[in-house]
């Protein structure tokens, strides 16, 4: 972090007023990944790539919630937009230092995937600038990885829950998927140098190892994963006030899919998958529905025959749903939450059903 801060400070040393930080983006980041291959050589795509290169931090990562179709970074401009701080307030990025280099909200992994498509569409000297930024970005992820294989949410380390191994919102899974693609050197990633691919492969192996090691065991039985795990002990840890220590069905589902995609799963990986899917089946809820937003917000409603669906968080001790509010209180009834939190967080969902469906197909191939 010191290097990133020093670089920005040096840019501002001339005395010129720094440009106003970008406002936080709500919506599309402007980095489409499913356009025809030829589009990535277009002026439109190159402008997005130029924006990505210009906002790359000295450490090699990117901030989150940024419109990549916007202006290129100006000298002295902060690398990250205005964003929420850990306490739930707002920090102006030109004064604070928050999420400057992160894997949260698809950041860094999306920039790298977009750059890879542009590099592939621009072989030779035309793509050198983007290739250099790509290599630096992959090295950023490799440098961010803990020795045990985990990844923090923010790097260089920011402190607090950001330093935990972050499964939340699929951050860890997206990094691991990207590393596997880089290591394979196929398709849009065929240009990757063998040395970088080898480093990515080793990092991928470490990540899978820590993933299996951190699966939560309750009364001797493997279950799922928390949204965050301690970087040293691998114990489950909380994050924001409304994200207590718990078992998370959403993150567990994505991590199980990640493990099921491995071509040659070892016995411990097979055991992790079997146990994780069995746990998802046990904590599914039925005969209730997560109502639509109304004047008074969303509520959990009785609805015979409905389901299955899954609570986002499950108490490790009781295996019952739990819910957190902005004030740090923990509830067993989602309807007790403030309207802002009931409406502002995905407390229930059906996503785990896709993991269970994938499991049935995976079993047939074993």
C-alpha cells in the first residue's frame, strides 16, 4: 500500500489540484466479455482497454465499481472511486484509501479477462501495452495470495475483515477460475508466457488446497464454508455488521461447483463435495417464500408447497437461518430486520439448486 500511496503523492507533488474521484458505479462496468472476437480490436474496445491500463494501480490491481467506458485516468487522480467503507459509511477516495486494488465485485478478474481478449485481437506490437498490463495484473494476484493459498479481498492489505480469505460474493472462486484459465494457455489466453502460466498453475493448486482445508467441520462432520475465513487459522470470521460468522449457502454452492470442475479430484476433494452437497440438502427451507418488495419492504411469508430455497446464512451451532442488521444485532427471524437490510441483501435464494443439479451430473462421471 505504501508504494501505491507514494506514487499517487508524487503525482500530486506538483501542486496541481487532483481531479475529482469517479463516482461509484451502479450497474454495467462497460467490460463486455461475450462480444465477437473482432470487436476487441475496435476503437470502442481499445478505449475500454486504455481506461483499464490507465487506472491500474502501481501494485497491479484495480478498484471496483468503475465505468470503464469513461475517461482515462489523469495525473493525480485516485485509482478508485467513491465507495462504502467497512463501517457502512462513505469515504471520498481522494481523501481516504479504500478498495484500492481488490477482487471484490468482480474487480481485477474482469479487467484481466477483458485485456486478454484485446491482446488476442491485437497480436504483435499493437497489443504490447495491454499484454504488459495483463502480465502485471496476473502477477498482482500471485503476489496477493497468502502462502497457504488464500486470497484477501483487498491487496495491498487494508486491514480488518478485508484481510480474511474472502469467499464472499464468489471473489475467491473467480480468482481461482482465472488462474486455471491462465495456466491452460488456451483460447484468449494462448499468448500467456509459459513461466507466468506455471506460476498460475502453482497458485491454483495452493488455492484448492486451502479451500478443502477450510471447509467447516461441525461435530466431526464436514459442512460448508463461511463468507470469510481467518487468513492464518482458517476459522470462519465475520465481516460487515450484518455479515456474522456463519455457514453461507451461496458461497458454498459456488465453491462446490469450483471443486466439481476439477478434472482429477483427489479423495479429499470428493469427500468435500459429497459432504457440502449433503449439507445444502439439509438446510433447504420449504413452505415459505421471500416476498416481493413493497411499501414496507420484503418479508418472509408462509406459502405451503413453496421451495426449496436457501437462507444466505446458517448458524454453525444450531443449523438454523440467521440474519444481521446494520447495528450489529443478529436475528433468527428475517422479518425483524430493518427495512433497509431486508431489502438490501440477498437473505434467501434458489442458487444452491444449480449446485445440487451439477452434483448429480458430476456423480455420473465419477
